[in-house]
């Protein structure tokens, strides 16, 4: 199995700002996340992060986050 690292940017819609979206995905897919930048307000969230893990798990996690 090979590990990969990807730089990812996420925009959160208003209804997900207070939900533990990243926490759930980290646990579900056994990935590591290193937050580089973030901005959270009442109506919007933005996160830039590096995601590290097994290639298949990172792919699944990113698909879940984008969907």
C-alpha cells in the first residue's frame, strides 16, 4: 500500500459550519489532516489542509467531502 499527501481546499456551506465533518471523515478513513489555513464564520467555512494516508482511503475521504 502506498501513502499519499494532497493539499486540499474545502468550502463549507452554512448548514455544515457547526458539524464535525472533518472529525468524522478522519475517523472513518484513518487519515491524517494538517490544517494550513482556515476561516470560519456563522455563514461560511473555508479550510486549506494537507491530507495524508493510504491512497485508496484518501480518495474515498475526499470523495465524501466533495459530495
